[in-house]
C-alpha cells in the first residue's frame, strides 16, 4: 500500500463528504442538539452552583464546608449520547453508497483500470469518511466548549479530560456505523440495498439486542430465575438450600454472560455504559473499563476487515 496514493484517495473522499448536502444536513442537526443541550445544561449548572454556594455559606458557619458540588460533567453524558445517536445516521448516510455509487455509475471499473491497488481504494474511502466524521465531532466539541465559556464555566483538568474522552467515545460510535454501512456498500449491488441492510442491522443492534440482553427480554436467553426451595415459615433442608444457592449462582453467571454479549454486539449499549462511567462526577473509572473499550473497538474493526476482504475479492465487470 502506497501512502501517497492512499492520501490522494482519502483527500478526495473527505472533500466529497464535506461538500455533500447530507453532511451539511446532519451536521446542522447535531449542532442544534448541542446548542440546545449546552444552553439548557449551562443554565441549570449556574443555578445549581448558586444554590450550592448559598448552602455552603450556611453550612460553613456551623460545621465547616461540606464536600461535593455541581459538576460540568453532569449534562455531558446525555448531550454526547444524543449527538452520537443522530451522528449514527450521518455515518450510515456517508458510508452506504461509497462503493455501490461507483458500481452503478461504472466509475469503479475506470478507477481500478489505473495503477492503483484495491486495498488503497477501500482504505482511502474509509479514511476520508472517518476524517469527515472527525471534523463534525471537532466542530461539535469546540462549539460545546465555547458555550460553556460564554456562561463563564471553566472545566478543571480532570473534567476536561473526561469531556474529551466522552467526545471520542461518541465519535467512535458514529464511526462504527459508518464502517458497517461501508461493508454493505461492498456487498450490495445497489445503494438502496446497502442502505436497507445497514438500517436493518442498526435496528437489530440498537433495539433488539439490548432488549434481549439487558432489557425485559433477557429472560428468554437466561431462563427464569430460580425459585426459593420453600415458602417462608416452612423448614428447608440443607440440601435444598445448597441446590438453590447453586442454581442462583448459575443464573447470575448466565446473566453476566448475556450482558457481556449484549455489550459486545450493541455499540449503543456499550457507549452508554462508557459515557456514564466517564461523565459521572467523582466516580473513578471501573476496573472493567478496558474490557468495554476493547469490546467497543471490535465492532468497527470486524466490519472493516470484512469490507476490506470483500472489496479485494470483488468481481468488477
């Protein structure tokens, strides 16, 4: 793979994305969500801060200042999650016709007739789309910080790092579905088929998987929870109680495995968990945070690998 050719293809794709109407439309919607969420959150933060200052003034005269207080992180989780949910559609819209559009116009055959390798083409298309998504999220992050400064809210070093981490997690959620759409663009014969397939998988991983793994439908996979060996007031033998405890442990283990599978298969579920951990004020990062990050990377990596292999074996006629 030649970096010069790769950069040329990526640059062309980036410019095409940034100039497209769909990119402008979704970016506009994301900015509206950010402005509305930040203005509301900043106003609430200012009110909470004023109320906290009044409470501190009263408490400090009695038993000294108390710990805690409002944090700017309190409204970033919901804002970034809402931005990412809209951005998911931007990612799908940017990726579903990257290859099928050129198949339908016959320009892909002309492109591959030049001295360019297929891995440079698919990698360049992916890099151009990811760069355009990074631009959109960069604008969102800068705008959100600007709104905070307008309200006189300056985050501390730890808060700034957590805000940046939340923005990166939202960015990777959008990239995940961009790569998913890119994969179906290499598989489907038409752009319509790639779009329908992308949205079908999106519905499955965004709605069906969470319900079956962490929602009300999880009992379909884990089975019913074990019942106590006897009603209250009755004598229970040691063997019955031991069997009940063993069944409870097995049921808990099944629930854990199902939830872990749901985190792996549903980027939205994983994204919510990571954002809650990152943007919860005063709460340290959980010990299994690295596992969530790895699971978050599996989804786009797997679909990009499939798209890469499929495009290299594509029969272009």
